[in-house]
C-alpha cells in the first residue's frame, strides 16, 4: 500500500509530506512515476511531497496516515532505511 503522511515537515520555506510504500520500493516508484515525480525526490525510503500536492496524491490513491504510522509500517515491512544505511 502507498502511504502519505500530513504535510508537517518544514524545509526550504515550505511544508512537506512523505510518500512511502509498506509493500515494496517498486510499488512506490511506479506510483510516484505515474504522478510525474522525479527519482530525485526519493530519499532513502520515501519521496518528499510538497504540501500543495498532498490532495492530488491522496486522490491518486495514496492512503493518508499519521507520520508515526507511516514510520511504523515502514519498520514492520523491513523497508525503513535510516541515514547511513
């Protein structure tokens, strides 16, 4: 399942969401590619999504979850990659 958390991460003068999959990186990349995301937006285990794109990503099928749930599901799936991994 492709997941997205609320846009609550600040950076570069805007708020960001995180788009991830608890199934596979292939699922995540396919979903992101379908929305026109560049692979440059991929950071270890998620894509950074600007707040103004949040509604469109949810409308495309990403499941809205809390940030805590997104991380927990990444860990449970074995897809969580911390810095340096």
